[in-house]
C-alpha cells in the first residue's frame, strides 16, 4: 500500500479541484519541459509532461517524466503553480510525488553482487520561473528550482567460507539526491 499513496493523493486532488472549478472559467494546459539537473554527480537531463487545469492565477495538474540523474527513474507527481505579476508571467511551482526506478541492476559502481533490488521513493521539485507568451494561450517557460529524489537498493553477495555452506550477505543502501534543475519548455 505504500507505493499507492501518490496515486490516491493525485486522484483526490484532481477530483477536488475539478469539482470546485466547474462554477468558474477554467482552461486546460499541457506543460512539456526539458531540464538539466546538477548536484554532487555530473549534470544530466530530465523530461516532464504536466497536464492540468488553470483557474485564474492557479494551476493544478498531474505530471510524469523521465529523470536521468545518477539513476534513471520515472517520477509521477502532482504539480501546483501560482502565476503572479501584472500579466501573470512569473510563477512559483511545486511538485510532489513518487518516482519509480527504471533500472534494477547496478552498474560499475557496485561490484561483486549476486542479488539486487532497487526501490523508488519520494520525489519533489520546487522553484520559480517566467513564461514568455506566444500565440493564443501558449507560452515558452523557463524555470530554476531545487529537486530531490530518494531511492534505495538491497544487494546480496554470496559468501562461501572454506568450511560449511554458502550464504548471502545482504547490504541495504539509501540514496538521497539533492540537485538544482534548470528547465525550459512549452505551455499550450
């Protein structure tokens, strides 16, 4: 049940927002971005697609992406944005969700393993941005933020002493990745 809480949270948030927005003018938007994430590891890329509803200065949607930072993961999250300024071109955004691991085999960084299992974890992204309006409600977006993802792995190494049966020694590792993320994309 632990891994289902993000889906339940996303659905309840979307249903509540849709019900309250039916009385007023709303607009559907799709936001698709490309990002560069950098932290303690080398810089890598991230792609996201967020689809949702904008009501006045507020936007709420559901997003999915591919994040290549250190380990390739698939984040699923809710996205909230508040547009500010005279023309509503500036915005503050926040994402909260869960990311699923796309890789279930360690690379060169972990040697001498016999069994392994990667698990996903919490995913967050918070930042500030600016949009440059284009034609009929579309815009080019630029943003800078801080992103966090957590994951873990359980690795087993077979040990065979000279006398007696072989056994597997398990080690558990938890990874926390804090990084800055610079994104550019399109809103339509």
